[in-house]
């Protein structure tokens, strides 16, 4: 058992832990400032901000021998008896000098810099810097150039930590970025004709400790101190990356990766990162509406127009109309949370105890793509297929796919259909929608209009990922629960709220209540019965235990 | 001083001395043949270790000891890199060896490769030496043709390939891990240590990096023996257990304000004054010396009063210099401004700092900015304190940088200001009578690029 002494405080490490001084000090609640070090990248020890004093305590005598010179905390592994001093005068002076050095050629244009408020250079300067400038004053330049379609480089703000360069070499494996020139004149740049344009490129902006790399999607949109963040899960693919949804006044401004060793480590892909714009798309279905009969499928009759319906009338009307119609078929979308899917199935079975329950359409785009750093983008573009499958198994309907459902309806086995969708992109064509023609009752819940919603008798809006609450189970059976980040647009009830009310429950939809209930009914989902930690739970591990 | 017959520079002045035939006629490659036939690699390591040979590249680390750091029974490959990126200002001894006696160097390389069990050797040659490049490549080609390099050398079963790699002109490529990075085709940013190159070097394999002159010394030790080598130089200081002594002949590069600049071979331990007077013909134009760089600009500055310091590995350190370095002596006469000297030094290091570590990248450029201002008559006394603070805090020794470039940049600053503070203060007060006492930040001047 290794014991490390951080500023006189003993920290006990686990048996097989290999930590550097920064990580060990963090255990003792001491933050060693650093720029170039990142746990997901190789160690270069070049910023010299993490210089500390170290020593070794003799196990037998307890005598401490200090190393005479400062050492970088990032590069120095700890072992039993390692002594770390993070607050000596020598260390403080060294930090102040590094801060001073970094500001000599920095434009200090914080008022117009997007990073202000979440900038390490700024934070460390207040904490460790010198109160006044000693270097000569010179007119600062503010040069900016595009390094890729999504990213701008503010050249003079860069402190040359090279995190971005290492990311493109070690994680994305694309190597677009490099360092040019030498000494104080050096700059980050791309190779001529090879822009920073890979599927993980946006991560370099998160990695940048200062305002040098700017995301054009976010640039000048919002001051970071106005943003609120909610721990969320990306709905872009079945990897289910942990993210923060950063928003203000129910508007999402950006998504950031949330560290989760079990899922996405420190990264997210650009597809996920920019995959929130549909939330604020003006083409979204924004009100519940109804019409008496379905539009005839191309036999010349005019479709009756939709009439807006109050949500309270939807709750009763949908149930009444589906009950009246008879045999029910339901598509449970893999965009729904586990809780929503469970409630939907419960509602459906309360209307028709023999209701045909099937997994909704599973969008797929290409194969899984794994990068040299181990990060994988999944080809399956929905977040919760595994979770919905487990819920369907609870209701004895496991194994039915979307195609089974279409065939079921085409064969005339159903009189009514309830299709949940909620896909951010178009997903059904005219030919497939044709199978639903002539159903006396067709409920469609979706984000956008489609050939299917054009035939609906109930056209209901769906919620986007940040507007839901519940649990998604990713491709590796890892379940993550999350809360609603933003309220949906006025007039939209998230699916959970509708199903909750259709089940006749009182009060507001509470995902945790449902989660506990369904955990009791499914061995596969039993792990959800306890509180789910922020990084989620592996459903299979609990089953083995 | 006692007469000394050059050994390393034996071929200088000999017609066609650079050819294989000439080298053989002087007894060359016979020691190699004997070694390959009769000895084991460990014997050669022991030979070099017992000779007390210290690396000639600047740091003065024991060559034989360095070789023993290689892992035992490593399956290979092990690489031998020869540092011919001679870029320390004032230094040109490697160039003389490569141009006038390349075979002496190559024999040393083959012996060293045999000792370290390396089957590949890379010579990293600085870009600015085209003549050395032609001579070395010609010599390597001759060796391949004569079976001295290549497969199964002289029937001994030992094989060695030597590649001559030409750098792209950067001072930092002379730092051993910077050199390795550059050889691998990367930007020459020195690596963090550990792991040291002997454990994980070129292409992540055990690697030894040695200097050209060290290789020539290895060849001479193999030819003339340990006794001969140890008979030259300065024995270890009995009062200093950490001093291994400075043995053997050394090539001193003498330049600057002397009558006869050049590369001279002398026993280690010759004093700077002897070097200037005996070999250099004294300070030029009948002037007096003001100061001298003892071993390349990064070693700092000796005043004229310190000229009796012996130029062995321990000598310059006793008068506040960084060390012997490359033994490149640059003499500065009494008509030269130390302010100008320091400005030139700072300009060099600001230009050559690789830019990896913050203290060096920003410190070298900041010191240049201050010197530019002082030279332009806008200096302040406070600048001297700032310069000294920079000098005292950047470098491997205080722990603020990865490699020694910053130490090399810091030493001239420290030595010049500590040893010539009066001259700096006079200059500042004389040229900036209205502003020398200002302590608030002042506007910067436009820096004119070094190139």
C-alpha cells in the first residue's frame, strides 16, 4: 500500500494505481496548475506550470530527502513515500514566472475572447500570477486564421501547450496540426492544403486551455458565464457519450464532452457535438393536432386538415380513439428513454392487452468507426436500442423489429398504430408509409413531419434529447440516467409527460419513480433500482453480482 | 609549455590525408583489425572506460560509463548516433576532423559500434558542412568497398552499416534527444528524461550518442593504448571525489580577437593564456584582452584576470563558467563592448530556442528584447536585475526546462552581468541619462530578425 505525502497530508493509493504528482495531489484536494498535461494525451512536460518540489521519505527512518531542483508534477510518478510540496515559496515563484512568461506575448484580449471565464491562463493568473507587468509593453497583434471548416485559430493567444497537436496525432490519428517556426515565434498551424477536418476535430477546442482554438459554431454566440450546464447523454449514436448540455434560457449553445472512463473518456465526435441544432429548428412539430379520419392514400380525396388539440384532450382522446379502433400496434422508438418506453408499453397494454409491441425504426449510417486513440463512433444512430429491447422483453414482446411491425400492419393484423419516432433526420419514405394507409387511427409522435405524419390522425410533437429525462442504455449495456436540460418549446409535451398522464398518474412525470418500478420487473434492468451514478452503471456487471 | 605532437590532427596538412590509403599508411585500421580478431566488445568498453575518456561534445560525461548504461543482453537493435551537428558558436574541431581525417572518425565509430553491439550507426551532420559531407560520404564509400563497413567486417562476423544524415540547420539538433527526434523525422524537441537514450532512444531502442571528436579519441586509444592517453592531461583532483580527471589530447578552437585563429591540439589542462599566447600569437593588433568565452558561447565568460584557469573539464567551473563545453575559445579584446557581446549571445539563443519549454521560449526572447533596448540607449538599471533573474531561473539546473539550451542561454547573461556589471551600468547611465532609473514597464522596440 503506497502512501504519498502531499503538503504534509498523507494520501493512500490503491494497490495498482500509477499516478503522477498532479493526480496524487488532487487526491489530497491540492490542485497543481498545469497546461500541457492532459490525462488522455502523452506527457511532454513543456509548459512548466506544474513545477513542484518533491522528495522521498525513508521508510525505515522517516527522514525526508528533497530533490534540490524543481520537477514537473506531470512527469514525475509517485511511489510509496513520495513527498510532494505544492505551496513552497520556490514553487509559487516558479508559477508566477511561468505565468509572467506566458503573458509576455499574449494579447490579453479577454474582453473579446470567447474563452474568457473558462480560461486557464486567466484563472491561473489570478491565482498564481504577478500583480503587475515587468516586461516591455508592445502593441499586440490579433491574428486569426481558419484551420478547418469548424475551427479558427487565434494565433497570438496560443501558449504552445501542444495539446491539440498531440490530440490529432494520438487520438484522431489524423495529424493535421503541427508546430511551425521556433522559439517565441513558433505557432500552431496546419500543413498547407490539409485542413483540420476530421470527425473528432472539435475536441481540440475543448483541449485548448486558452482562447486560441475557437469553435466557429459557438464563436461570439454567448458568454460562457451565462451558460448553465446539465449532465446529459448524447443521442447521436448508440455509443451514448456523456456530455454536458450548455444552455441559457432554454436555448442550447454548445455540447461539451463529460469525462466518463466507462464510455467516452474525454472526447465526443463532431457529429454529436453539433447534433443539437435540430432542437431549435423552426420546422419542428410544435403542437398536438388531430383530424377525424386519415388522409386517403392517393385516391383523389382531399385530406381533412389537422385541428390543434389541447394536451389534456390528447390524453383522453388518444386513449378513447385507440380503444375504439381495436387491435393496436405500437412502435417503441429507440430514441425514447427506458422509462418512457416502459410507460408507453404500459399504456398500450392498458388499451389493448394484446397490443403488438415492436422496437421502432433503428437508423443506421455506415459501420462503426474506431480511431487510433480508441474512440468509436457507432453506425447505429440511436441511443437506446438496448434499453427498449429490455423493456419490450418485460412485456413479452422482445424480438419484434420495425420491419415486423410494418409487415404486421400491411397484413391487416392491426386496426390502429401508435408510432413513436423523435428522429432528428428524415427516416421513413413514401413507400414504407404506404403500409399505414387506411388505418382508422394512426398516432405519430415525431420531431419533424414525414410521409408518415402526413397520414396520421394524431400528429403529436416529440421531445429532443436535451428535453427528455430518463435512462439510455448504450451499445455496451452501459446505462446512464439524466435529467431534462432545457424545457421543450411551448406547446410540446415530452413523451414522458404524456405517457405519465395517460397512465393516470398524479403530479409531474418523475423518471426516478418509474425507474425504480421497472427495475423491480426486469432482471436485466435491476441495476437501475438504486441511484445511478453520474457516470452510469454497467447492467451486466450487476447481473453477475 | 612542453612541446606536444598532434595526434588527432596528424593528417592535417598531409596531401590526400583524408583518403583510406593515406590513413592506412599512418597505421590506421590496424587496431580495428586486431580488435575485431582478438577482443570481445566488453574488452573495448573496458579499454575506453579505463582510459578515462570523457565525451568531447560538451558535457564531458565518461564515454565508457555511458556505454555501460545500455541494457545487458538486449535482443537489439542497438543504435549508435554520432553527433556531428556542431553548432555551438566558436566550435569547428569536428569539421577539421571530418574534412581532413574522416577515416580516423570512422575507425572510432566501428570500434564503438563493436563495443556497444550496435549494427547501425547514424552520423548526424549539420547542414552547413557540405565539404564534411562529401569527405565523410567518400570515406564511408571507401570503407564499404574495402570491407571495413558492411556485412561481416574483415571476416569477424561483426556487421555495421553507417548512414550519413544531413540535418536542416538547427542548434537544438545537437542536443542528444533532439538529435534522436530529428533522426526519426520529427521536430527536434528534446525528450523528457527518463527514459534516457541508453534505455529508450532512437526508434525506442537503446541508443548511444557520441561526438565526432570522441570517436577520433576512441580510435587513438585503440591504437596507442590507455597509458598513452592517461599520460596526457590533468589527473583527478584528490580533494574532489566527483572529479574523474581530464585525460587525453583536446582540440581547442581558437577564434575572435587573436592573431592566429585556428583549431589547435593540446593536452587538456592548458591554460587559456597559454592557448592565446602560444598558439594564437596573442591578442590581435597589440591590444589587451577583455574577456574570453572558454568553450562555446553557452559556457559563459572569463575575464582577462581569469585567463590562467586551466581549460580542463573542471577548470572553467571554478571561475563561475558552466564548464569546458566544446573548448571553443573566443577572445574578446578591450575595444569590444560587453553589451554588444551579450546582445549577440541573446540574439543567438532567442533564435535557436526550440520553443518547447515556456521559461526558455519566453525568457530568451525577453532577454533579447531587453538587450535590444539597452543597446538602443533606452536601458534601465532594473533591466540588469530582470536579466539576472532570468539567468538564474531558466535552465535544466533550476529544473525549469527539459534540456540544457536554456542553461547555455543563461550563463552568458549571468557571467556578463556579474563580471562586467560596471560596464553595463555605465553604458545604461551614459546612453539613457533621463530614463535609467525608471522601474515601470516601458514600450518595447521593434525587433529585427536574426536572419
